[in-house]
DNA sequence: GGGTCCTCCCGTACGCTGTATCGCTTCTCC
DNA sequence: GGAGAAGCGATACAGCGTACGGGAGGACCC
C-alpha cells in the first residue's frame, strides 16, 4: 500500500512487516556502505538491493520511497557527531567541541554533505545532536529565543564551512578551474582580485576554528553588553 | 566531437558553431525560466529543448554535458547579487550589503541553493561577486591570507544561513515533521529540548543580520587586537 | 559552377533511474 | 486447517543523460 502518509517522517512510521532476511537496519547499513565506498550517486534502489542479495522492489516493504532511505542514512551517520559526555563546562568550549565533531562526521562520510544540504536532520540521532547543542548553552540561562539565535548562527557557520570544504575537495574542479580563474583574473577585469591571485590560488589554510572563534567572540560580546549595559 | 577537454570550465570553451535558431544564451535563459517556474528538477535536457522548439540532442552543440548548463545557470543568476557601486565605505556595512544581496538573489531563485551547495561559483559573474567581496575589505589594508580568512568566514555563514532558510521553507517537511518532533521531545528523552519545544516549534524570527553582526563584531575585535596589542 | 568541408540539428538507441501493480509463497493466528 | 497477512520479486512504464551517426545547408576554393 502506497499509503497517504507521505508527509509523515520515516522515523514515525513502523517498518510494518514480519522481517526475515531484510530489515530496515540492514538496508540502511548497506546503503551507507555503498555511499562510503562509491559516493551517494552509486546508491540506487537496485544497487542496495543487490548488495543484500535481494531485488529492487523488496526494499519497498521497509521504506516508502528512496527519500526515506536517504533520511535514514543521514540520521544513521549523524550519530557520529555525538560528543561523549560530560560536555566541557564552558559554553564556548562545549559549542566548539560539538562543531568539530560535526565536521569530523562529515569528513568521515563526505556524502553526508549532499544530504544535509537538502533536508533538515530531525531523526532520532539528529535530535540527540540538537539536544547536545542546546545543552552546551544551558549554563548561560538564556531564554528560548536567544538560545535559538545562537544555535542557528553557529550551525549556519559550521554547515557553510563544511559545504565549502567539501566542494573545494572535489577533484573534478580544481586544476582546470584554477587555470581558468588565473586567466580571467589576468585580464585585469578584476582589479582587487588581481593582486591576490596573480600567482594562482594559494594553498588554503584550515580556518574553521578561526572563523568559529570570531563568531563565538561576537556572541560573547553581545551577552556581556546585555548583562552590563 | 565529445572532446577531451571535459576538465576545462564551460566559460573557457567557445560555443563552437554557426548559431542560427539556438544559442547558448537562449538555452540558459530557457533553463532558468523552467527552474524559476517549476524548480530545478524540471530542468531536463529534453524539457529545455522543447521550450525552444528543438530536440534534446541539439543542445549538445552548445554545451558538452548537463553539468555545463547548470554551471551557466548558476552564474547567470548570481549576477543579481551584484551591488551597485560605490560600495559603502565602512567595510562592515559594505560586507553586509553584499551578503544581503546574495541572500536576495537566492530568494528570487530558490533553486540556486541546490546549485551553490554543489559547486564553486567561478563563472564571470561569480568572479565579479568575489571581486566585490574583496573590494569591501580593501580599505583594511590586510594581507592576502587575512583577507581570505574573513571572506571565507562571512561567506560560510551567509551560505549556511541561506541553506537553512531554504530548507525550512520546504513545504513538504513542516507540519508532519513538527508533529513528529513534538512527539519525540514529549517522551522526555531530550531534557534540554523539552522546555524549549514543549509547545511545538516556535515561529522563527529573521536572524540573518543578528548572526552576521556577531561575526563581523568578532572579526573587528580580532583586528583591533592585532593593531594595538 | 561544382566540389568539398564544416557545422547545426536531430532520429534512434542504450543503459540507467524510481516505483506502480500484481502474484506467489510462507508464516501466524484463530 | 483455513484464512489472512506479510515478505519478496517479476514485469513494466515513463523518464533521464547522452553516444552515435546521418542529413541539410551555408562557406569556401578551384
């Protein structure tokens, strides 16, 4: 039955079925393995089924559509972003630890970027991650709106960085793009870019913590200002 | 000829052909129109060709693969992020203006998010945008590495925010996801989330400028510290 | 003016995708 | 032991990107 509850998130729907050889867990695990080995594009229903010695349509006993599988995959590996408790007591250190952990999870499963950039992560593990992010700020005694603002800003920066890092690592677009870039810049049409990139695109340093520290400093300054005007 | 220069960015390759009815510009314009009206998923080679009264394979005279078309589309609409000169003289105001403009362009063409999150924007218009971002910081007299750090941080935050904003607006995943969210949180498994979301997910305020201001404040503080230690 | 070549355009075809539909088999429960 | 449910899958369909090869027609040279 292709039921009418397509609007209900996967996790809220029971697998429905007397499982034997297949299972939702096995399907997700197989899909994650394929993605890890060959990228997200290699994850097709037929391919995952083959990996389990089954046929394509058998998977549809456990998921309703491929999007469900992608949701489950994302939630599966976002679990790796969980930080061992207890969190550092300082909110900035705690927030930074969580952000680092999120980045590490994505580095371990690069395809996660393509999923995160398409959907909100609100599966069980995604919620645990969110819970931890809120916990990191709990010592500040802020109200709900203020907490959400900080959470959003830190999360936005983190995901933006992760995205750029991921795209920059794409082997298809580096050498040739750099060459084109240098050539265009050399035309003189970009006066400010020219002195910066005359010798090509420099090796990027790892600026993740620098930017995050700037942001946290700015947030901290805002908090001080509120407390002691 | 499916030439061997697939590694060269589209913009560097001449269209090659005695154009008559079709042209690269017309193809890109048609593709943008389809994406604006029906989303990026509706942009298929066959569909764009039909829009121009042509057959699918005709487009391949002007592009080598669909990815090229997507690159061209992204660069086409990122032009809207260009800010009318002169830029505000204050670097923070200038940076903020550019970031606002980037956000506005994406709001005007939501599908741009799906492209930006997949590739670096380095077409002619993307470079103009980058040029402006560098120009905004030129008054600070920083060296290349310091400029790039600030550029990266601001860009990461901006794109992270835009991404979240885009995903949150997805009509498919709001009501049902919220319901599931509330139910899970109600189980008591998430002690820090519970007091925050007991009554459901609150209406989000627009925090774009708040977060960006935090980041810029943090950057400014870092600059002061360097100047007068 | 006639031949040659280059380029636009596209008909056809291939391998791939997600998934609707329906039927078979096997297990569970009364 | 009969009935119903549930796992599994064969088949099929519409759609995708694009490789290949051919026809049409303008541009150029002799």
